[in-house]
């Protein structure tokens, strides 16, 4: 488990002596417990990531403003002064960097509220190193697909009458806000960002839900596409934005 690591001092010193590649992805670890920051940092440095640390939500906001090249934030929910969800909400005003929330198993946070503030995934403490690395790689991979490919200098994505603000996570149609769930937003964002090609059910599920695709997963994707069409299409029965490419999947042109 992440709470226990033998010879962590010796491992940490070995990692500090190693050179990190200049193009290594950068991760910000935010936790008021120094030991947690240290151990998570050790695990991720061993994977070749650059690490920044913040001991509270306010520091995290400042660091994200100062470092626009951060690729992922790992943030504890329960922190003094400013909670992880409050910090995430503030960061979402100017950045779309993914946020992986840490939470104790003994706590039962309101996940809907956390997702609504812009969180991308959860990890319960204590956790296995392999689970941490898997989630980190999945979130960064998805973010690398999204970032740096906006349609205009303002960063807004547009398709038909739909506008997507990836920083504020706001979707509008004809200048009226459309209320989407976190997964609906992620699904729309992914399809628009990767317009021009079709995506089958297993590709969409593994990119959006970040879990291994199972036969039962197909219904999850189709239900979300149906609900999304009902919110953004003029005629959901004859969709023009999210098209079905028979035998291949879904596509935005």
C-alpha cells in the first residue's frame, strides 16, 4: 500500500540523483500531509515524471498559475483552510489540467460535488502503487489528446451551434448553457477534439471511463450518447453533431 514503503529514504536519494528528461510530464501533488506527498512523489519519479508539491489548496492555485505546463494534479480532498474541491473549482477558472482526487476509505465524500467542481477521477487511500500509476497514465494520456488543439485563440471548441469552453467546462448552444454531467462533458469533448474519425464503443469507454472494456460496458456508452444527443441535437432522432457510423462507432465531423 502507498502508506508503507521500505527504505524510502534510500530510494528517494537515488531518485534525486537521477536526471529527469527535459520533456518529462509534470505532476503537482497537493496534500497537507508531507509523508503522503513524499511517497507519492517517489512512486511517480520512478516512472520518470517531474514533481511539484503544494501543502494546501491555495498553494496549488498559485503553482498552477505559475506553471502552465503541469500535466496532472493529484489532490487530497480533505485539507485545512481550503478543501481540494474548492481549490479545483478555482483552478477550473483558468486551467483544464486533469485532477485526480485522493480520499480516505473511511470518508464518504460527495463525489457528484467533486466531479461538478472539475475533478476527473478518484483514488482511495491507502492504494497500490500500480493503481496510482495506471490512473496517472490514463489521465495524462487523455489530457495530451485534448490540450493544444483548440479551434481558435480563445481556446473555445465549436461545432455547429455548440461551443465548449474546456477551461470552465461550460457547454453552450446558441449562447445558452447546457447542463452536462462530467461523463457527458468528457464524451462530447473527446469526440469534438478528435473530430473527423469514428470511435467504437470500447475505444470510447476506455478513453472516457478509463477502465477495461467489458461486453456490459457498451450499454453505458450508448446510454450516455443518447442522453448527450437529447441535450445538444436539434432533433435527437436524426443527429447531425454526433453521427452514428454504422459498423464503426460514433463521429463528430
